[in-house]
C-alpha cells in the first residue's frame, strides 16, 4: 500500500508537489499558479504538472481533503462526505441566510459589475443600499472604484463569491440567454391550453 | 365560477384570489413576490376544465389582473416614472418592456445562484480562522405554566424578617438581687440559694449568683456547700471574719 508513495518520493517533481501541498494547507484563500511558482522558485509549467499530481491524490472520494481549482487559483476544501460533520462544528456566515433580494443584487453585480447602487436600484426597482451593505459585510462583493459620471461607488463580486458558489471564474456563470426556460415553459402551457380549447 | 374564488397555489401565496388581492391592497404581501403569470395560468387552466365560457367571470378576472399588473409595474419602477413621462407612449412601452425583460433575466440569474448555492451546500473551506459554530440550543422539557407561576410567586414573596431575639441578652441589674438577698437576710439568718432562684431564667440565676459573690466579697455573708454541685447555703455574717478563711470558703463554694 505504501509502495506508490515511495515511487512518487523518488520523483523529483514530488518534492515540488510536497512544497505546494504545504503552501496550500497554510493558505486561507486560493493561490494562483503564479503565486505558487514564485513561492516555490520553480517555473509555472512544472507547478501546474505538480498540481495535477496533487489533485489526483486529493480527489473527491479518495481523501477527506479535496484540491480544487476555484476563484482563479487552487485551494483545499473539505470533501463532501465530511460536510455534515463540518456543519456541526463550523459556521458558514458568508452564505447563511442570503435573502432573495441579496441573491438578485448579487446576480446584478456578478453579471453586470462593476456597477453602482443606483444602477442596481434601477434594475431591481427598489433601493439597494442595505442589501449592498450586507453583501459587503459578508465579503461577497467589494468596492471597485467610482463611476466616472455620477461618482457613485461601484461594486464587483469577490474571489470569495466564486469560492462560495464553486466557480473557477465568472465566465462559468451561465449566459443570461440560456436562463429563459421558465418563459418557454409558460408559453408551452399556454399553447397546449389553446389547443385543448374547443374552437 | 367567479374569478374571486379562484384557488391559487403560487410560490409566494396559496389561497383564493380575492384574499391575495386583499393582502396586496393592505400591503401585507409584497407584490414583487407574486407571480402574475401563475395567476393567469391558474385561471386559464380552471377555465379549460369547464367546457362553457363564463364571460362575466372572464371580464372580472381581466379587470382584477390588469389592476394587479398595474400595481406591480408601479412598484417595480417606482423611481422611473419621471423619466418615462418624457418619452412618447410607444417608446415608454418599449422601454418598460425592455426593463421588465432585463429584470426577469436578473431574477432568473438569482434563481440560478440560489440553486447553485443549494447544490454546493457541502462546501467547507478554510476562511481565515474558522469561526466555531454556536453551541446547540438545549431543548427544555415541556413545562407547566402553573408551576412557573408558583415558583415566581414564591420568589416574589417578602422574606420573613430575620429574628435577632437570640442576640438580645437583657441583664437584670445586680442591685435587684443584692437588695432582695439583703432583705431576705434581715428576716432570716440563712437561706438556700438554689431554692431561692428556682424558676428564674439561666440569665437571672447567673446575675443572682454575681450578687451573691458581691455580698460575699463585702463580707456580709458566708457561703458553704456540702459537696460539689450540692445546694449553696447562704448564711448571714454576724461579724467580720478573717479574709483568708472567707477566701477559702468562697473557693469551696
């Protein structure tokens, strides 16, 4: 059982892999390949190869710790098998109790950000001040400069947002056009009703 | 079938249509949460179940839903009325439709995020120092309100005043016994101390004994006792006796 580990230890890449492992276990946020390459003094290509090796080792169902590519970097998280036990000991204040208004505001900022509070209010039809403040406090959004025209503070989603939602980056969000399923369904039901109605 | 009796089963509301309207008009239900398309569909489905077309019901329904839509549109675009007044009606309608479509897409995106959050519910990762989960609430047994009231009543009652009676030592004056013994000795030459103080409290007996010692000290009496704990006999001293013997007598008492 210990043999594969011995073989790996003989591999020169394994030394790098072990260092990366150590860096990732200390980190409290995802580390990019560039950051890891700089810390290890190795080149990015070798770091990526070593990360590939590590992600095989720390794989869902194989280890209690899972290495994942998330929020533009690499990070360890607990395996899903351990989620229940984790939930008993640890709180998740970031995502707990997000309201529908908060999710809508988050969607506006994720898709259209950076954008300001007046822009969010214009889209949602209600003032967004308290919701935005709440999201900033949770660390899901952060200030990103000011609007050139009206000088309002603009907001963008944070890497923590990507991490909480398990996104490698924002391009993983589905395109808004793809989300029209509900309208389609309503139209279908209307049509079938029209057909059922005797002329 | 009157439109008002239409039974609805929406995400935000379940019940008859007229109750929904009442709640909306009383501001007890946020119109933004009400799916008007769902209301329309429910009505059409109900209509499809019956073969006849009730024109009165349809008319009533149209009026109600139109009012509902107008209220909802106003609520959604509260701050935008002024902008739209500058546009001609066709442009305004188009602008409204565009914004509603945009908002609809954002709502769908929010729904996607909510689903994603649900699906990714098992994600735990280090986030700075991990905050410890709050201790689970202890569940209490089913309690009887009467027992609680009784316990409170007992706590609220005025506590009894603390008695200091045992601390009060009232010493009767020694003079009282001095004069009493002197009066006694003027009548009789001798008496028995124990039978004289019988029935008195311990304190009075002690003070009486002090008076006895006082008399003895002044040489007015002589004291004698047959044996230890035997009754003390008191005898009037006719003449002054040598100090040494008295002392001896007193010690033997």
